[in-house]
C-alpha cells in the first residue's frame, strides 16, 4: 500500500502562504504623464492589493504622478521648471479645441508635437542615463515592465533590462500598434481619428479617411524618430520604434466595441474596456438621481460628465 501523506493544519496554512508569495511578482512601471497615468494608477492599486510589489519610475516634475502608499516611487531629476512643463501640457490640450482649415490645423499640431515631444524625450534621456537609478533597476530583479507605449521610453528600459513588457493603452498615434504587430488596419474599414466616419463608408468617405491618415506620417516622424535614435545609441544596436513595440508580451487595450467601432486585433491584444473611468457620486442637490463619470482619456486634470434623470 502506498504511503499516505498527511500534514497538520499549521503546516498547510504555511504552505498556502508560501504559494501566495510565489504567485506575486515584482513589477517595474514606466508611466506616461497626464491622463495616461490616471487609469494606470487604479490598476497599480489593484495589483498591490493582490500582493505584487510595484516600483514606479517617474521624473521629479509631474502633474499627476505622485508618491503613494501602494507602490515604491523612484524619481529622477530633469532640467525643466514646473512652469515650463505646465505651458507645454496646456498647449497640447488647447490645440485639439482650435478650429480652422484642415492644413492649418495640421501645421499647428506639427509645431506643438515637436515642442512637447522634445520635452518628453529629455525626460527619457535623463532616465536612461541616470547611472545610479539604472543600476538600481538592474539589481532589483524585476519580473516584468508595465508601461504605456504612447511614448516608448518604457520599451527602451525593458529592452535594456531584458524583461518582458506589458502595454497599457487605449491606442497609439498613427496606428503604430498595427504596424508593430502586423495587424490589419485597412482605411476602407477602420475610421481614422477626427474624421467622424463609421466603419461603413462610401468610396468618397474612404478617400477622405485615407487623406486624414497621410499627415500622421509627418507627425509621427517628428515625435518617434528621436526615440529610435536614442534607443539605438543606448542599446548599442540599430532599432526602430516598431522594433521596440513588437517586443510586447501583451497589449492591454482600453477599448470596448460597445462604444467604439470594431476593428482587427491580434491574439496578444486584450480588451479591458472601462478601466479608464472612475465613478463617483454627486450630492443630491446637483441631480435627483445622479451618476458622475470622471472621464480620464484626456490630458487634463479632470473632465466630468453628469448624467441626470429628471
């Protein structure tokens, strides 16, 4: 007869506790400032509650990325003042609300993108060339990197540390997520930003959709080409931004086809829907049966939508 294994209740509890520790991991987070951080912060709170150790790397100057009890904060100096940073952020928001001819708006967006991307590029440069901080990251033995690929600094860090990366995003400018993953993105089916089109288009609407997509090549070049140069210099090999993006293990997409048009996805793209929103109650003086949705997909401190039932 085979021997029977038995264990006392205290031993079982101890083993289960060790199993829980084994399931937890050590996560390095390289976020993007603004609304991108607001929804990621809620995710980090949940991960910490599950027992994961979270370390966030961010510049000393920021709008929203602040120390918290739910994660370890590692900050690095940058050569900007808070006033300079505020001016760039406000300009990036305001430009989306300005009206005018299409070509004029494209030129203004190009100029603003050049200004804001230069500042964020400096942030990334000071991160990866901070020898003390990078040494700490190399010695900390992280299990993975969580980052928003909107700006590819987190991908550069993940490549340097040879760590798997998880992307947390809504969408990439210029459809870079499609280029990186070789996911179909036909202009006859997938509406481009600011076109007000649906996924059912006439021939002329498809032409309009293609025309709106053309300026993206110029806008993306001014924003992302410097990151390719920085990554190539730092990693000691020639890389492009799509090369960095395609290293992702999984893409957590803040999309929901109830609200957005269906489009092709790759197997490692997972829809996580409304994690980009927080719900709070209004006082009864504002609405009889209020529901407050704090929208967090815009680079402003807070945008509120109150839905009232009268």
